[in-house]
């Protein structure tokens, strides 16, 4: 397994698990994973870093980090506050950001909210968060509340073995290789007396009570000052979660590569992305 450093940061009232790749004294880059993933999603990139300190977080509710309180929903913007406190705890006045999918949306929100704290931004298969249109908010809120009520009593079925879980992750909505699945599940599973359970908070599967509107997301995108790169997989999720936002940023480098939603876990793409991130080390 790739050499890395693991520790826990106490921030925003949570114990937040961190995995670091690369140079411990290199240029700091915060790495934010996607929904239901964890910090190990950056292991392939981490093997090719030079002059970079990649600080990959298990976002609250994911991997080995604490969960939010039982009655507290998961809202995307709460991660922005968590990251601010993590940077303060790590004594980072500024950092570059890499984000995948949901993590890319969170990174964009942070960079727009704190432009002096973020220089460069690399978004992989993501940019703006999922939205609710304003006219639909009342019906969507009631629908989400009733769905959450129905789902509250449901429990997830454990996997009989680690291998069963690995195979299930390999064949998920966004398939990954065996190596990638094993890396993700090493952090993403908990062994219990009933079998292997996901470490992620099951509340993450509940429908969102409320989201940003399109107008709100546009306002964040237009305030973005960071040098931004967006990576799109030719078989990824660009149409639904990326394309609608691309014209909102005046200076944006859009790169389309071969691969699916988790293309950053494919060795050639991981090398390409690491090379782009490594180039940041020359601009200290």
C-alpha cells in the first residue's frame, strides 16, 4: 500500500480523520472526496506527488470521521464550516484544493466564500452542487420529510465478507477497479458481529430537506477568484452535474479525459492529474 500518514484533527466539534500523501513540508493541498467515498479516493494521485502535501479528509459522516448528531441533517454548506476549522487547526492560512464530485462542489463553495485562502482549484467530475429550483421548494420539502420518515426505520444489510463488499463496490453505479474498491473499503467498512457494515453515516442516504437554488450557486461561481480547472470524464456525470455551470466562470480550464465518474482512480489519469498538481509547487 502507498506510503501515507494518518492522524485525527479535532475541529468544529468533530474528530476528523486525515490521510496525507506526498511531501510533509510541501505546498498544502486539501483534497475532498465525493459522496459516500472517503480520503482513500486520492491514493492513486498520491503515489505521483512531488513537492506537494496532499491533505485528504474524511468529511464528517464519512470514513473514519465522526458523524453528525442523530437529529442533525447533512447539508453541503456545513462542510464549508468544517473545512475552515480544519485549516485553522492545521495552521494553514492558504491552501490549494482538489475535489471529486461532491467534494468539488464543496471546494468551489469554500473558494468562493474565502477567496484569499484558496489559490488554485482542481475539480474532478464536479463543480456546482445539486440544486432545487425555487418554485419547487415547498413540494420538495414535504416530499423529503415524508421520505425521511419512511426511511428512518430502515437498516442496511451487512455484507458477509470483505470480498462481498469489494465486489458490490466494483459493480456500483460508478464502477471502479478491484484495487480502487479495496482501497476505498479499507476506510469505508466496519467489521461487526453481524458482518461488514458501511462506516458512513446511514443518514447520508436520506433525501436532502433543502438545497441551494440555481441562482444561489451562480452567485458563488461568479465570485470565484481561484485559478480553476475542471476535469470531465467522457463517460462520467458531466451532463447532470457539471455542464450547466461551465459558462458561469469567466476563466476556466476545462479538460475532457477518457474515463468514468471515478476516472481519477485510473492510473493514467491519476498520473496526469498529479502532474498538474505538482506544477503548483513551482509557484510558492
